C-alpha cells in the first residue's frame, strides 16, 4: 500500500529559520566556486534544463540529494529558467527512526516533498540474495520514474556527483571490461517522455561533505539494513584505488573524467554504437 505526505508548509522555529538562512547563503557565498558555479556550469554545458520543464528532484535523504534540493530552490529563487520543480522522496523500507530523521531534515531545510512508500529493500533482498544492491538500484530508479510520471514531470534529477562519474568509469574498465561512463543526461527507455539529468555532475564529493558538515545536517547513508549484512561492494575498492593513485598524481581524477571526452576511435580495438559492435578491422 502506498502512502504520501506532502510537506507543503514545513514547520520551522525562529532559531532554525536563522540557521536555514545561513545554509542558503553559504551555497551562494562560501561554496560559490566549488558548488554553485559547478552546478550552473553543468546545467549550461550539458543543457540539462529548458524552459517549461517540470523536474522531479529525487531526494534519498543522503548528503548529495539534500544539497541538490537546496540548489534547485536557490536556482528557482535567483535563476531565469521558466521551469517547475517537484521534490520527491521514496521510502524503500527505512527503519522508523531513519524515516523520522529524513522527515526532520526536510522540515529543517524547508523542502516541501512528496514522500511515498515502496517495499524495495525487502523485495531486493528476496530476489537478489547475497548481492541486492544492483537490483535495489534498478527498482528504486523505476519507482522514482513512476512517481515523476505521475506528477506530470518530464525530467528526473538524481544526485550523482563528479566522483560517482569517475568511479563508474573505473568500475566498468576494471570489472566489466568496457569503457563507458555515467552520462550527465539520458532518455528513459521504459518511460516515454522522461529524461534523467544529473545536475551535480561537475561537483566534487569533498565539497558536498564540507557543506553538509558546516551546515550541521545529519544526512542518511545507504540506510539499508540488508546491505549492512552483505559483503562490501566494489565501489569502495575503487575509491581506495583512486585515493592511492592521487598520492603520486593529484590530477588523476580529472584525467579519468576527461578520458571519456577524448576517446580516439582510430586507436581502439572496437566500440559499440546503438547496440551494434564495430571493429577497427571494419575500416582497416
């Protein structure tokens, strides 16, 4: 059964109001260069938002999505784009205390969100067994697409950041034997007329962490009681590998990022385009 709570008028006391003003001011002032400017740059460079868009901003309760929600609020306040925003929050089966923390954060940050329930943690665990994370991610994405469609949105914004992009590139390279990256936007294959966008694409995770810490916000982590009992995933191994590489090359993250912009098809053994595989021998 699905339930929904609308945070149309979050309650806030005077002290919290002052703290919120400082948080919002810090986005534009303190973190202007590493966060706000990178947010605006991604929107412009990848053409993420157009006039008359209606964007569903997905909030998991984690640091990335909470920042993204505030960035969209600031963009609506100061930006020139004629677009609408709906903040959506899916509860995939959080413990009641985690759910309470999520709701308190939304109230504190004055984010009016549609919260809806989905029993995804339990289903993913039952279907996927020892490795539920991939199945969980797919099911969560589907639930968010469905909610966005229900609200009449044509775009769904997710909070993946710069480090997610380079880690995904390395995961594909080292574990999948392919070269592909996380795209700043893509069209949904299962929900006609819906497009996924990633406005935090150029923002480094370390600045998101600094913003959250300075704001005094206590964000959710994965919060999955199932995953907590399973073997750690490969993304943590990639994070550790990149940190190690940075000891001898401080620009390694940007090099990985730019590699996906500088693919030379004359010097690869093969590539795939629209499902069709091509070999260098085809034009040798």
